[in-house]
């Protein structure tokens, strides 16, 4: 009996953005989660925010997001990881095709059926691996998902533009998918990048307040290419809007740090903010 071979996608950032060895990576992600002490979250987590820089910088903050997910009573069947391309935009949303995404921790199963649901009826949401080549924003979340939610399947998508049509069609697809199975949307973003430590700290606090309050309209008013308060604004807005479709959603800021806090030598050179937020609804 002939069985079709699995299409295996490989991560690009192993050994660069996160450890390339299985044991070292397992120790890192579990260590970040074990060290985190997030506040209690009531309700079912339907969306979350985590940073995507190299693990030595963003890992301790990401650990808060994934500790909350690991400790949650309800588990999603599928996690939809949303990132963007640092190398330039493209029309719509590109979903990583294939059967599995292979990381040093093993094979993360891609939810092929879920990707098809998201893409159905939309010419802006397509299955296309090309924008994913060399891009770390979504990929850096995958080892954490593997460790925190080992039974979950994945959809990995990159949002290529900020058009209303793109975000509307994506959220409509996510809502349709959520009617079929329990899902959780994970938005990947870092916060402000600037040499001024005080400016980054002050701006990020305001940004995280808007995120926790699910105020996507104010976020979009504050954001532009010269003031990138979120370097993954599309994923963040999509996550917030999806959470709102699930009912009375509450946002919880779990943790905030920036690179100037943990690496004071970066102050005056390049400071980057990292935040962990979850959105939960009552069952």
C-alpha cells in the first residue's frame, strides 16, 4: 500500500535565534516557563501576545505567556501563530503549507484542515511557504508551543500588509475555525525599538495598556512606520479582534521587560521592549 510522504518544513532560526540542540532548547524553553510567575488568569485563554527576539533577550518574557498557557485548565486543539515579515510586505496572509514543521524539539504537526478553513473563500489568505524563508517572528514561538502545549496542532501565518480587508478576512476565517474546534491565536510582536531607554519604557507601558484593554483602534492610531510601537501590529490587531468575537474578553498583562533592563549596556544604543499578554473569556 502506497502512502504519500509527509511534506516536512524545517525551521530556519535554530542555532541563531534559539538553541539548535534538542536538550539545550528543551532546557531553555522549560527554564523560561518555570522561572515565570504570571498572575492568575480566569477564564479560557483565546488569544495571547509573546515577543520574538532572540531567546536570551525575549525568552524570559515569552516564558510568562507560555507558562500561563501551560497552566491553563482548557487547552486549544489548534494554535494559530501569527507573525509578519521583517524583510518587507506582501499582499494578504501567507500560511505555511506542509504537514509538519521540524524544530530541534521534534515535529510540530501543522493543521492542514485548519489552514484550508482559513483560506477558503478568501483570495487574500493563501498557503505559501516563500515568505516564511528566513523569517523568525512566527517561527520563534513554535518551540515554546511544543513545550507548553505538546498536543496542539499548528497553523503558522505571516501577515503581509495592514489593509482592513486583510485583517477582516483573517478574523472572519479565525471565527469560522473557532466554530469547528477550540483554537488559540498567538500574536508575535516586540515593542518599541529606540536608543532611548526612558522613551522605550514609557511608550511600551502605554502600548501594553491599550493592548490589555483590547483597544485596537487606539493602537492603530498610535502606530505608523515612524512610530512602530508594535513591530507586529498586524498580528496584535488580529488577535485582539478575534478575542472580541469570543465574548466578553479580558486582557491581562503578565509581564514586561526591555533589553535595557536586563542588558544596561544597550541603553543609548538600541533598546527593545517585550511584553506578555493573554486574553481570556468566561466559558
